[in-house]
C-alpha cells in the first residue's frame, strides 16, 4: 500500500453536543465504578444567564466585566450546559474539577484563588455585626442578604483576575480554554446552591468566622451595656438574644 505523507498528522475533530454528553455520561459511570465520588454541575438554564440566584449571577458578572476573560468565557457557557463539568469540588482557596472534552478521559482543571485580605475579612465581620438579623442568619446557616452591598461595590469581595490562577490538562489552557471557562461558571452554580462556598473559596474557615463575629458583637454589646447602666448581661441572656 502506498504510504501517504499526511498519515501521521492527527485530525482534531470537534465532537457534537450529543457526543460530548454521551462521553460525559460514560466518564461519570466509569468513575463511579472505580469508587470515585464525582460531584457534577448541572446548569439550570438553557440560555441567557447560567446562574439563577443573586450570588451566582454576581459571581458571573464579576468575571465577565474583565476584558481578559470576556471573550473566552462565552464558550464555557455552552460547555457547562452540555453537562461536561462532571466534577467540581471547592476546597479552601482551590477548585478541583473534571471536564469532559474531545479526549476520552475528562480533562483535569485546577483553579486557585488568593485568600481574602485581612481588611476585607474585617469588612464582612463589621457588616454582619451591624444587625442582629445578620448574626441570626449566620447562626442558622443562612447567608446574610446584607452582605450583597459588599459584593457589589467597586472593590468588592469576588476575586480579580490577578487573584486567580488556573491550569487544565488540555493542550490549550494558557489563555483560558473552554474547560476552565466552564468551571468558572460552575463555581457560580455552586454559589446558587450554597453561597457559603464563598468563604471556603476565599480561604475563610466558616465556623471560626461565625464564632469571631458573634464574640465581637457580644463584646461590643456588653461594653455598651456597661456604659448605659449597671445592668449585667450574663451569658444566658446573651444566648437568648440568638434564640438558644
Ligand atoms: Zn482545557
């Protein structure tokens, strides 16, 4: 048989949407058989915004306002809606994910986010301490609505591109490939599910944060009480304020 010069050149064919979906399902069931616990991301919308809550949408809006990202993110929207993000786990300051692509095995993605500065952490503590309602929310596992203010201001709490680094096992990752872009939206979907992931993402220990916030508040309340009268608030009264 005559040997052709071009035989050795690989052909990169983009798989169709159906093919990607099928591969993602095969990868997920193979991982399950190996005993790996995957946490897939399910986008709830078919067009427009990927996220459905204020927190998820604010996360996406933050990313989309950076010129470096804007042109690259769009492909991620399509990708996440195809169910290709077969796994996404948020750890302290780090996201680990797997995204189904052209190759049989899903690509591995890692995104790192710098911890929040001391000063910004303090802003959250102060904002939470402003109202008893915020503290109550924290104690009962609800993300305080009042924090929206801090997220939407100019120098908000979501990270800037200089605070984000990423890597993907595909050959095209350096300028944010579609796999990384899909994971970026996936993080927004996680915020839809539970905005407390924000603390995890920015390196804040949630339980410790809540303890410190409550202690600060109780201390300032006691200090105020001392000034106004001789009345002593004992521990049981303090706890009663928070409904215990
Ligand atoms: Zn990639």
